[in-house]
């Protein structure tokens, strides 16, 4: 290989490295600045009615969530917040609070699952864009 060819390969690798670095910084910035996403999954055989997901600065009202379905929303939290979920299934009201911790940005994502016995579970993770 000639010195000219090696110089071209090194320059191409340098440009590729810079492009990958810039893309990584953009991805990190987009994730960190994103508001929280909340997904609610109904794994029960019942329709959930008057479903409310709330925290500091937000209240998400879902009139009806059919059995074995899910919905997702982006919420705008006012500072630090816990997460409370309540719903009605048949004649009974179910509720649980302090399910997760959220902030107004930081890549928070929470999956709230209502299982077959109508128990409420929350799994928190950082957002992914892939």
C-alpha cells in the first residue's frame, strides 16, 4: 500500500468516527430532553373504565381500555413526581399510588400493567429510540 492510500483510509475512518460521535451525541441529547412516556397495558379479561394516570402537573384520563389492549401517551411532568393509577372494573374501583418516579425530562418511560387479577404493576426504564 502506498502512503497516499493509507492516508485516504485514515481520513475516511476519521470522518466516519466523527459522524458516529455526532450521531451518538444527538441521540443522547434527544433521549435526555424527552418528556416521560407512559404505556398502560390491560392484560385482564375486563374493560377498564374511568382509567386515570396522574402525577405532579399531569392527569391522563382514559374513558375505556378494552381487554388485552394498551395505550401510550407522552406526559408533561411538573418537576419530580410519583405515579398514581386508578380505574373501575365492573362495580369495583382499584387504585395504587407511588408506582414510579418521574421527572420532566431525562428519558423516563413507564409501563403500567393491569394483570388478570386486576393488580397494578409498574416497570420503569429509560427510553430507547430503536
